[in-house]
């Protein structure tokens, strides 16, 4: 009659998970539930522990990485001006060391070349190297 102890262990682990949020304690808690099921069906204590450990190990190895990837996609999403880096645009007004204009994502942006000696004529395809304030720093796009 060890199944209640496995359930208590699972609840304690689930509560610990609430404080960490890294899904490790949750996977071990599910292993404890598997051990409780084995105990309820009358399996010996050694088999209960082996089953619980195996389930927890499988969940930690295969399920946890997928669950973390699904739970944390927003932290890897690039937004705002950082999303413009690497995108292509078209020069609409001469781009030189002091000023210029490009069309980027349907909008007109002020721009400067990454190499101050460059002078980019209208119609030149460019790639955004970085964003400096409200100015796109660009280089000619390699064909």
C-alpha cells in the first residue's frame, strides 16, 4: 500500500515546479504518478521505483525539450527594428555619408552607408546592416 506515498511525492514535486517553472520537477512528478499506478496494481517496490524513474527519465529526455520550446517562443522572436536587420531595401534618394533615403518594408527610411566612402544611387538594392536610432545603416546587396 505504497501508492499514497507516491501520490504525496508527486504533489510535493508539482508544488516545487510552481516555484521553478523549468519543468524538471513536473516530469519527475509524472514519474511518481506512474510509480503510484504500479503500486496500486500490486507491483513490488523495486519495480515501482524503476518504472517511476524510467518514466521520469524519458519525459526529461524527450518531452521537456519540446515543451520548453513551445512555452518560450516569444523570447526568441525578433521584433521592432531588430527584425529589420538583414532585410533588403531599395535606394530612393542618393545615400551618402550624411543622408539618404531607402524604401524598406513599404516605408521610407533615412539611411547611411556602412562604409562612409560609398555613394549609393537611386535604384540600388541594399541590405540593412544595423539600425542606428531611426536611420538604417546599409550596404549594397550582393547579387
